[in-house]
C-alpha cells in the first residue's frame, strides 16, 4: 500500500461528519486497482434499483386484487355472466400470485445485492484496519509506553465494526431508502392527491427531526458507555497479564473489586443507553402512527364520497406500512452511522497522530562495512525539563566490545533506544561507519543491529517461531544451531513437543533464564554486524551464565558489540568500559585501569564483590546450620547494613 500515508491523512482529517467520512472511505469502496470490486459496486446499484421498483409494485398488486374481489360489474345475460364470473375468479387469483411473486422478487434482489456487495464492504474494512495496524507500529516508543493495550485493541475492534457499519449502512440502506421514499411520494401524488403528500412529508419531517434530537442525546450516553467498556477491558487484561503478581500479593479480591467498579459504570451507562433507545423507538412509533392514521381517515372519507375504492384504502395502508420500513431504517441508519463515527473517531485520531521518528526524504539504506559506532556530543531528554544524556561522546571500534555501566538512571538503556532510533537525539549525532543514523532508513538500521534485551517478552507461539523471528527465512537446521549456541537446545529436545512447544502468553511457560536464552538464540540467528547486549545474562545462574558468556563471546567475535551491564563481572574482558553518572561520562578505561583509579567504577565493583561474598557466607551459614552439632559462623559484620546502603548510588549498585 504505497498510498497508505496519504490515505491516513485523508481519513484522519474527516472526523465527526458523515460526508467527510464517506469521502475518505470511498477510495476503499471504489478502489482504483480493483476492477472486480468496482464491477460488484455497479451490479449492486443495479440490483438496488430493481429491488425498489419491485417493492413499489407490491402495494399495486394488493390494490388490484382487492378491487377485483370487491367489484360488482353488471351482467346482461347468462353468457356475459359466465364470462364475468370467470374474470372475477381468475383475476384475483392471478393478482394474488403476482403479489406474492413481487414480494419474492423484492426479497431475492435485496439479498442478492447484499451478497454481492459484502466483498466490497469487507475489503474496505480490511484495508483500513491493516492501515491502522501498520500505523500503530510506525508510532514512536513513547506512544506505546503510554498506551493501554486492552483499550487500544478495543479501539481497533470497534473501529473495524464502525467502518463496516458505515459502509454497509450507507450503500445498502441509506441510498435504497432515499430512492424508495422518493418513489412512494411520487406514486401517492399520482394515485391520490397533494394532501396525502403533505401529510407524508410532515410525518417524515417530524419523524426525522425527533430521531435527530433523540440520537444526539444518546450520543453522549454512548460515549460514556464506550469509555467504561474500554476501562473495564483494560483493567481485565492488565490484571490477567499480571496473574502471578496478583497471586504473590493475594490481591484477587482487590482486582475483582477494581474490575467491578469499572463494570458498574458500564452497567449504568448501558442501562441509560437502552432506556434512551426505548424512548426513541416509542417516539418514532407515535409520530408514524399519527401520520398513518391521518392518511387512512382521508382515504375512508374518499370511499364514503365515492372517489376511492376499498382497494385504495388497502393500498394506502400498504404504502404507509411500506413507508415505515425506510423511515425506520432512516432512524436506525442515522443512529448506527452516528455511533459508528463515534466508534472509529479514536481510530481516526490514531491515524492522525504523526510518528515521532520518520525517515528523511531520500533516506538511503545503511551501508555497513566495518561496523564502527560513534557517539558525538549526544544530548537527549524525554521531557525538556529532565535531561538524560548531557553531551556524551565515545567510539565503539569495529570488532571491539565496549561496555557501558553506571548507577540506575544514568542513561544506559537510553543509549540502546537511541541507537535503534526509537527516539531521535536532541543534539549531537550517532554515526555508524560515518553515516548519521538519521540519514538512513530505519529498516536498514535495525536490520544491522542485533538486540538481546534484559526483559525478554516472547510471542504466544512455539519455540521454533520465537527463535526464527530473528531471521524469518532461516532453515530448521539454522534455528537448531542457534539454539545450541544459546545453550537451550537440550532443554527444547527434552520438552514433550520439542521445538513446537508453546511458550504461552509473553513466554510465561518458560523461566526467566529460558526466555533469555531464546532471545540470545534469536539474535544469534539474525547474525547482525553490530550487537547490543542489555544485561543479556541477568536472569541466569552462575553456571549457565558462564556458558552463555562464552557463546556470546564467540558470537561477538569480529562484530562491533555494545554491552549495557549491571553485573560488572560480565564485562571485565571488554576492550573499554564507559562509566555513566547522571547522563555524563564519569570514567572510561579497561577494567584494570578503572580499578586502579579507585573512582566510581572501583566503588561499584567493591560493593558488588562485598554483596556476593555476603551471599556466599549466608549460603555457607545455612549449610552449617543444617548439619548436627555445628554452630554457624557469624556473618553479620560482613553483610551490608541499611546504613551502608543509605546512599542512593550504593542502593542502586547493590540492587543491580
């Protein structure tokens, strides 16, 4: 869909009005590249007209049959009487058959029209839905960090339904209704007189006026109902996604009450919505009945005066009932279209939201040669008043490993997000092989970088699917080789379904270490020239960590590798270690050089070593306590006290 951006602009600009909405949806109803769909639209319009002509003929056949049954022509002789009797018996039967036949034809043409047009309507729904889905992926990380997944999926679902409602209602209901209404008014003017037309027009005006006012009143109620529905759905999904946390804190009752509060608001809004609908339907019925009664009284007086027949009386009743159908549709159409616009207006607002990070005009693919990464005086802030990075500069030479460490909040993870262009720098620039990453396409940039995040979230699919996500065209043998390098192949093979084992929602069926090894295998399979490791072994035990560190070292050989580390023992062999503190580079050098300096890095290292030794002593103390007649050694003096961790930097370091 090359025209998707312009289409998004067209759709987003037309919020709130039916004509503008139809105008922006029309390219999907009448797609320029689909002659088959255009043909379906034209056939549906022809069937629409034919069906309405059949519809308007039905009351005439009814009238003719009634007049034939109630007629008493003179019969001068027996032969004439026989002829008249034959006509009387034959004409009503044939007219009744014609009446039934016209109703069958009307229904058949209508259903055929709906069936032929269904593909057009659903194609439009699909095109706009996929356009919205693609646009959501184009929006910035900031948008997705702020979003509520449950509410967003609900918006997409109701938006799809709203588009289908508008397309089907306008083409299959509104246009036929207007045609039928015009035909009925013309027939009544021709068959009766202008007074009937006046009564009908007055009825229609009052009916539609009441429908408009009542529907506008219901719109506010519908908005509240939608908001309550979104809120309830969001809370339900949020609670279920955090199932384990709910269990940890025995919060089932609290979560149920929280969900019930949202459902109570939804219940209240829904009751008001149904009540208002009852008021609307009752008002419409009263207005129409008054109009129907007026025309019936006029026709009854005409029969008494000899100007109308009983067939006319039946016909005017049938015509008014016939009019009620499109009138009822007009009210329903207005309500449904108005509600449909409400349902898709949030989708339109998403389509109207511009991506924060865009490819520049004429951006070229990234050409990776050696794979050198350079930060030049990079400045960045998520919010203007809170600067995260304050002019940092460093190089990651091709084939080298550079580690970035620092206390929590120093800006380590921000660096990884900037390299991937989830955000653009506020100042300075980031270069890969002397190419500013803002001048290249985002797709080519991200294809060149492999990422192993600290918090791995997997798709609710098989292990094979999740590993192959790194390189979709990889063979099964490549997938299994990557799993071996990531030290997860043995685990997979002892699983009942092997590589076809389902990992569950967000990978919850796997342990933290297993999920992280899947992420490592996925990146190994991608085989990028640049590696970005965000504490890739943080969820692993010491033995597995050593194995995977060895695997990562083999994978990162001859590749440019940037390691964001919290556990300092994992980066002692890095070519250079950069220590960040409050968005600035506090120290840099090799592990041994930084220890010799005795600065921030040395302090962090010593704190972590002390914490590890304390844990080892606690473990030893537990083993001794379990043995008979043995007193555990005192380790209290070796455990960091709350006072030791009162400093924010110390607390952050110990936590990491």
